[in-house]
């Protein structure tokens, strides 16, 4: 059943995103060795550490717990679209930064954007065309019986070619970045794509890097440092034959003041704390697998 459908049928009170964000952080922030509000690799935040079921109210519904329906919907958002027979169609959302703004904007909708979630506003036209139904209704859409039509449409619309040999031979360089807490371009979709390119294209180290950005939502927002010199990285690679390794990302305050720096690392490396010194200084971290 589709995760978005679950949210339509059994909405989560948007006010509870703060509760969810606090709970995932309390359970999983320190798994990477640094209590900084950032879950470095949400894959480590398994059900052993945090389950939506842990937040279910023991008495009447209050603001400080989830109804059973809300908890079930939250699990579906993390799980992503999985058919009844267990077939995974795609990936879900990563845990962490649920209250950073991305979930509300893309999945819940806010009044400033006309109420409906942005993924629905942007996706409605595409789904209507695929299904041949201009009046398509997200809330009642049945993914279980229609997923193959979406799959078929995806073949001509999505980035699915994982043999980038021609791109490499033409001298192209590819630097990809992806927020771990992006609520619309799900992080595992990007990781899976890059891993498939590595399987199907020789010498990917010569032309491709992926930078996962912990605690970062869709291109920005969230607790993680989100300002990094990706353009310089690709320019230096193309023009000076200087491949990028670690890139220093900065987190700014609303006023533009630098609050934190942290290395971003070529995947599958990640920034590890050296064990001493300020946790807001990049020099106290190093990239390793
Ligand atoms: Ca952390």
C-alpha cells in the first residue's frame, strides 16, 4: 500500500512532527558517537532503537503521543511503498529531522502553499496522465492494483540507465549530493542508483562521487550543514583534473553566521568524530567507511 495513501487515509496531526523528531533523535542521534542533533546514517536507526509503535498513547489521545492509526501511517512513511506480498516498489523516508519543514511542505501541506502537500500538487498531473483520469483522487488511489502502470511510465521518464560509460568516455564528471532527510527525493533511491552505476560502469571513481548530507532535507533545511562547494568540486575536476575528496559543509544561522562546519565524504565514507575537540569544527572529524 502506498505511503502517501496512508497519510491521506489516516493523517498524522502536523503538530506531532516535533514529537516524532524529538523521539527519533533521542533514540538515534548518539549512535554515530556525537550528540549533535544529526543522525549521521539513518539506516543505523533500526526498529530496535526507534519504532513508531513506542509513541502510541497509553490513555486518551494527547499531543504527546500518537494514535495507533498515526503510528501505523508513520511506519508506512519510513517503510515506503511495499506490496502485500512484500515486494518493495521503492524506498521510504529516513528517520530524523521530521520537524525540519520538509515533511510539512512535501507531505502534509501548509496553508501558505494552498493547503495540499506539495508532492500531491506536483504529482497529481503526472498520475492523472499515467492513469488516464483527469479527476484522479490521491486519497482513494489504489497502488496495489495500479503500480505496474506507474512502473511502465517510469521506464520512459525516470533516470534508469546505470551504464554511464559513454558519459565517462566523453570526459563528463558527476558530483551528486543528497540530503539524508530529504522528504521528496528519498535518500535510498539515490544510493541504490549510484550503487547500480558502480556495478554497471567501469572505473566510476574516475568520474563520479556521491555526497550524502546528514541531517539535511531537500537541498537545505534541517540540523545538518547544507552549504558545500559542490560546483567548485566539479569545476576543479573538469578543468584541473583534480578529483574531489572531502568537502567542507557549513551550517549558517538565519542571519548568515557560520554555526558549524563538518566534512562531507564521498559515499560510502562518512564523517567520524576524532574523539576530542569541538563538534562544530570540521577539523575534528575525518572521512572513513
Ligand atoms: Ca549525531
